[in-house]
RNA sequence: GGAGAGGUGGCCGAGUGGUUGAAGGCGCAGCACUGGAAAUGCUGUUUAGGGGCAACUUUAACGAGGGUUCGAAUCCCUCCCUCUCCGCCA
C-alpha cells in the first residue's frame, strides 16, 4: 500500500516517481481523499455534540436529577436529532473510505530512488557475472527434459494424465535429486542464520492482499471453490503473513526465515512459452528467503539476501549473472529487485532462477506489520524482503545440462553428493 | 457432523448500561538505591484517523456487522473465528 499522506503532501513528486513504472490514475485517489476528509470533519463534529449530550444527561442524573425530569427532555430531543443526521453521514463516510482503500490497493509500490529507469526488461542492468570459466561455448548438450526422460527420472506425458500440462512427475533418482537440492539449500540458509518454517500452502484472501497478489492478480493463483482459500503461489505469502497485524519490538528485528514449499501458479497469459521441461510449471518447489527488517538496514539486508541466494549457485558451481530490474520490469509490490539468472547450456542463455525483492514498507502497510522502538512513541512499518533461494526445478534443470557428460550421464555436483549418496546419474 | 465454552490494550487478565481508553499483573522506558548489576521502590507507557506551524484538540477502536438507549466492553439479533468434549478420518 502506498503512503496516502506522502501522496497528499506532494502529489507532483509522487506522480513523477510512480510514472517511472507506468501510467496510473492518482487524481481519483486525491479527489476521493479530499471528499472523505471533508465528510469526516462534519461527521466527527456532530459526534462530538452527541457525546456531549450523553455526558450532560449522565452528569445530571448522577447529581440527583430524576431520569424522568422534564428538564432533560430537551437534551434528549436534541440528541435524537443529532443521531438522525449522523445515521445518514455515517454510511456515506464509510463508503468513501472503502472506495478509497480499494483504489489504494491497486496502486503498485513506488520504485526506489536508485532503481534504474526503463520501460521493459531490455533496460535491466547487469550488475555482475560469476562462473564464466564454467561456461563451455559450443558444448553439445541435450535440453534437460530430453536428458531427464532418457534417464527415466522425470515423466512429463503421464503427468498430463494425472493433472494437465505444465505438471511433472519426478521418478527415482529425479525425485531424490529434487529432495537433495531442497535439503541442501535449507541447510545452507539455516547455517547462515535463517530460521526454517514449514507453513500452510493454502492461504486466505487477506494474506494474499497483504503481500500484493490480490486484488489485481487473482487470475494468477489457483482458487478453492468452496472456501476463501487459495493455493499459495510462493512461500512469501504464508511466511510474511505470520507477522500480519503484529507490533514487534525493534530488538526482534531483523527476522530471517527460510521455507521450502511447493508453489502453485496458473501462469495465465504465458501459453506457448516454456512449454517443455522444468522451467514453467503450475506446481514447482522453491526454497524461499523472507526477511523483516528495520528500515535503516533494509538496503544492506537486500544485498546480503542476494548474496545468500547466490551462494547456493556458487556452491553448486553453476554460472550466473545478477540483473537489477528497471522501473518498468519491477513486480507490483517491489521497490527494488535483483534477478539471479543461471546459465542454461541448451539455450546458451541465462534464465531466471531467483528474484530478490525489497518491498520497503509496502507489504507492511497492507499487512499491518509494525515495530516499536522502546522508549519512543508510536510505531513504524517494518520493511519486508524476500528472494528465492532457489527455485528447485530450475536448479535441477541447470544441473542436468551443466553437468551433462558426453554419454548423456550426469555428474552430481560435489556439494550435493553427500545428500544424494552418489556421484553420477 | 453433534454438544459446550470463549473472543478485551504489546502480552496475560478484571470488568453486566453513565467521566472505563478501560482495574491488576507482565513487559517496556525513566528515576532512585548500587562500585556495577540483580532484587526492590517510585513514575510513566494503546493504536489509528481528522483539524492545527505548534502547544493542543477531536473522532474511532473491547472478534465483525446491525439493533435498543440521550448514553453500550456491558442488553438484544446475525455472522465469523478459536478452544474443549463426542463422532468420523488421516
């Protein structure tokens, strides 16, 4: 949620910053806010009078006046009249407030001051590369799904029978490899101080609204018909919402969580893209990193988040690059975002494997997640950040290609061997 | 699914119509005591919105919504959620 006061105080500056992302109608919000406040002033003045009358009558009765005394009749009369007016203004004000809030929920986060300008992914900025020495140009390489099927470790066709396209079944060593990757990633993150959680995979509308998937992106998630429950598109949703409506103390920050969960996405609008293999599935496994931090340290926490995700790729000797997303390519809730892209030999290109975002106070406002500085008045919004650490299926894809031998067998990365208890597939 | 209990401040927990934003405790902050700390004592400590340069002021909030009343945390209705027991299932 954007900061309404910030918009009110300097609409031009606000509009300029937001326009770096794209076109949004702020005027409707400004107008609605003005109307709402005008009405609130009138309503609360009347309410004051109503409260005074109640108090006056109470005081007189306390000091001995009979409740039936005719002197009270006039006051009662006025009270009734004021209340009648109030009963008209009240719902009007509430309607304005609701409309205002609904509009506010559709406005994306402001990009950070230093987020690179640009309207689409071509303007993203490469920050660094790692592992160039592992990239073998011109290496003969089967795409991971072909190698996988040849080895009998993944089954795409039969998965369609069970569910539909974009679902996959892992078999034998494939299942074990996926499990080993999950365990390996979690162990790495836990060793770096992240507290593991295993949250519910179904989340309610309030939770999705807090992290920003609702109301605008309802078609991206699977919905349960009978209940107000959705299949979580990412662990970001349940883990961040652990803290919804909470007031933390400053000393509890930062909070670092890691979580392995399956993720469910409808991938509406991506028909025809990445139709083969492990890259784009309706259900995939992911280890997620989630942070709740003090605003003062949020930029630094963002850097370490990226490093913690990248550490997995380095431990697996998978070449990658880091992109900083431009304003036009930023996700709805993000103020700043780095993508990690892993090298996929079959495509001879980099492919997103982690997205590390700083949401500043945007999700905290929507989810009402605050903290208190001991001894100080009032509360502040926490900053939330998260990133994949990593997308497990895509990691598996990268390994099946990067570690592919000429005979089609797969070498197991050294770091993973203790988990899989074998050195090749 | 059947029966019962309950939802109050950062937390626990009192409170059944009139200065109750709400006793008490915990926690937290300040002060005193101490070489320093613990313990102890005293004092303070809800949040959100509006108006105001500010001091300040006003409104709202005791699960949610509605009703009764001049006045509701307290009475009535509806809904939601949690817990316990029974049944069923993993």
